[in-house]
């Protein structure tokens, strides 16, 4: 766990304005719905959650009536709890599919290694080279879909550089991931080097839109194997989603953190030596430049430190606000008020509270792991009450929860503009390498495993 200063406590006075803003934006973007843009080489689909992020960011950075720093921090605190609701909802997608995981062959399980190696060992060094800072860890420990927010938020906090890295990669993947992987898969499939089933396994990168786009390109190259390709890609994506939480928390996130520290150790040592060198050894002109740079860096660090100081909300307040926001967006997504949605939210809230309680008791086991594991079990065919619970929770649209979370994230981003500018264009090459390496290494491993087994 990273060391952070004790967060200040915020109450209803600061929470209510953010809750109202998030509710208005969340309902508006749900009414707008998805939009599809054809760009010639493919299509980009912008979901309500992306509209929510964009509108939240615009409200957060506008100068007409500035959104106070304290309000932005409250939004960030709400994100930290919202991601747990998202994970709880995801767990109910995992449970019914657990028998598929049990029956999956070794090739399907081994290809998960490709996603891990591709992002951490290829994209991370590039991000370090481009000087993305600590955001590197969040941006490159995985392809950063929804569960990644929960993992990084719990370990580093929703006001950390690592969390901003997740957000940058998420936006990149959402807007450009499907288009890019379509081109990449089409190119690789037409080489005729890999088995189409190995290609299909590589398509399961953990994103539904990327998986669908990639599988479509493979089918275009191997139309006779359409059913097998689509089935294999779906199962592979499911396994990546199921294993992703556990692999992310216990393997890839700690590994990325240590690898980042290893790669930046020499740089820090050089900086320490430079600091220890007497100032009299530098020329007067160089000393002036160094002083100016130090002042600029100090000002930047102070601004970052101020924006990164967390606030904490009482749990009852966070859950109450998120219930109202979640029910509102879910009702719009369902095009009506349905009592089973209310029941579904009650189950999700109960699961979050249970996960937080068990985390407090056990201390060593993450709340995200408790929520995922219990949620997956009680929705699996092996639990006696799985069907009624799953029916209730299934009424809650998964993307509506993501809309709430990303709207709140957008409202918290105004304070992070200096750090986001620092990431800027760098996320593009890092994102392209992460997607390419994750897909290609998974295909190579699946090809070997299919032949070997």
C-alpha cells in the first residue's frame, strides 16, 4: 500500500453539489445514448459513459463558475466507492460462466500470460522512456478496462498518478482501441501464419468492443471457421475478464510497480548525485538555469501535492449518493422505473458492504477480491439462490454504473490537468504498443499451446 497523508473528512455540504451535478450529467448522457462515427477505416462507438467523462471534465475545467478543489476531491472520493459497485456488478457476469472456465483447456488459460507480458514488459519501458512518471504503472499494468479502476483506486487512491494513468489508457482504448485492433488483426490474419483459433484466443483482451472488432477481422480472413472463431474469442475474453481481477491485484499491478521502480532507480540515483554536487562547481549561467528549473519543478510538485490530498466521505453518505445516481441512470437505461432494479441495487450494496467488512477483518485480503469472489460464487450454478439473485442484479445495466463512475471521474479531473498534460500525446504510442503486444503475444502463446497440448 502506498503511503499517503491522512485524508480530511467531508460531509453533506460538499457532497450535495457534486451529487446534483453528477445526477444531471448522468441522466443527460443516458438519454443521449451511444453514437457511432464512421471514420473510413472503421467505426468509433462513443458510449454514454464516455459522454459522461467528457461533460464532467468540461464542467470541472471551465472558468465561468469554477468548480472548487474541495468539490473535485469529493467527486474523486465517490469514484473510489463507485468502482466497488462496478466490480460487484461484474462479479454477477462472472458467476454464471464459471463452468466454462472449469472446462477451458490449457491453451485458453495460458494465453492470459500474453496479456500480462505484453503490457508490463513492452509498454511499460516505453512509458518510462517517454517520462510518463508514476502514471506509467496505472497505464501499463493491463489494457485498463473497468476493473482496473478498482484495483488501482484501492491500492494507490483515486487521486494518485497511477489512477490518472488508468484513466488515460481507458479513454485511449475506448475511443481508438477497437479501430486499431481491427487493423492489426486484419493484417496478422492475412499473413496466414497463425491458426485462426489461436488468433481468436488473442482477440480476448478483456474488452467486449475490442474482442468483437478483432473477431470480425479474423472471420473475414477465415469465413469457413466463423462459428469456432466467435465462440473461442468469446470464451477467451470471458477468461481474461474472470482471471483479470486476480491476476491484476496479485501479479501484474505489483509486478508493474516493481519493474517501474527498477527502471527508474538509475535515474533517481543520478539525480541524487547531481543534487549532492556543490553548486560552486557549476558555471554561473548553468546555475541560473538550474535554479529556474528547480523553481518550476517545485511549483509543479506543490500544485500536484495540493490536488492529490484526499478527502474522505462517510460510507453511508457515499453509498446513499451512489444509490440515487445509480438508480437514476439505470432507470433511464431500462426506459422505465422497475422494482427489480431497486432490488438489484440492494444486492450490490449488500455485497459491497460485506466485502468492505471482510477486508477490515482480514486486513490482508483486498475488498475487491472479497467482492469478486463472493459475487461470482453466489451467482454461479453451485449456489442455491443464484437464479433469483442473478435475475435481480441483471436488471441493473452494467454500463449505467460505468456512466456514474466516469461522470464522477470527469468532475474530479480539473485539479489533475497539469498531470494529464504531462501524459498528453505519450499515451498514444504507449497504448498502441500495449494493445499490439497483448494481442500478438497471446496469439503466439495460444499457437504453441494448441500445438503442444
